[in-house]
C-alpha cells in the first residue's frame, strides 16, 4: 500500500513526461520531460529532393509528415485535414499554442513522428526543440536557396525573400550553437551535404529507426543549374550569401557525385 501511495505522490508532483494539463502545468524548464517520446526534425532535405517525404516514408517505420509548422497549414502525413487525436490542420489553431500542438501529437501517437522543417515555417519552437533530449535533428543549412533558383520571381523579389530566409536561419543557428542544446543534432552546410548525401542520410535514418531500409538510391535532386550565377548576382546586389559552405562545389562535380551515388 505504501508503494502505491508513494507512486501516486510522485505522479502528482512530477506528472507524466510530455503531458501538459491545467491541473499540473509546470514552470518553464521544470517539467518532467518536454515531450513523451523521441521524434525527428529534418530541415532542408525537402528543398534538395522535391520527393523526399514520400521517399522517406518507404525507408522508415515511423510516421512521416510534411511541414507541420508550415505557414499555409499543417502538412500531416497524407495531407489529412485532421491529424492523430483529432488535431486540426488549421494553422491559426496550431499557432495559438505551437508547443501544445507538438507535445500532444507526440503523446497521442504510438509511432515515432518525423516531420520537415524550414526557415519558411513558424520558428516559435526553435528553443523548445533544441533543448529537448527527445529531439533528433538533421539540419542542412542553405538548402532553402534551391527552390528560389527556378521560381520565376523577379530578381528584386528573390533578393528580398533570400535576405529574409537567410536572416531567419542565422537566428536559428544562434539557438542550435548555444550551450543549452540537448537535441541530438546533425548539422551540415549545403555544400558539404551535396558532396556526400547518402552516408549522412543513412547514419541519421539508422539513429532514428534501427530497422530502417538501407539506402540504395536517393530521390531525384532538384536542378542546381544557375546556383553559382544566382549567388554571384546577389553578391553584386549588395547581399552576402551565407550558410552554403565555404565554397560550393562545381555543379559538374555534384552531378558526378550524384550519378555515382545512384
């Protein structure tokens, strides 16, 4: 009987990991675990490989989502309008309490949750995810540049969007480079990742799912033609492109590496 009483007292004081409720809402950084189970955040891969989400689902036993924090709405797996536990895909509801949205999704489901992330998404959870020991993060900085290559937007609009996204990702990197990071972080710049994508991806997939399907071929990569010219034009316009790597490898070399990988 005393053991049951002690367990009850402990549950009342500490609560269950990742469970937030009105009767026992924790003080900041005093909760019994930010989330209830491991989850994975992948940043930049969907910009490099347009079909990355569907390809990833075939290699993992996890539940793979799109951009859960995307500005247009919540991209649940299969693009359902209602997610697990009747969680709404409405971005207004999600943005009212982003932390509650993520912690509820992880607690409700019985499979590991994997989702895409980008500087275009809601950044409210940057500190939360970076300081969560349950988070596995694969971040490829500068990958958001690639969709701008063939966007057909006027150059002035490209320069404006480029500056906004670069500033957002630099602010995120200040979080990821802090001493308080507890997530299992894998960080690569765009140039380094493009030279060696398969081993980087394979190592990360094995970390989040030891039974993942071995990678034999990569999904189709976005066309990189014109990237050097775009970056040079942006420099001439007064911007300082960063987060790509010290020197972006020549397109010919990247094409050869990709062909060898496939």
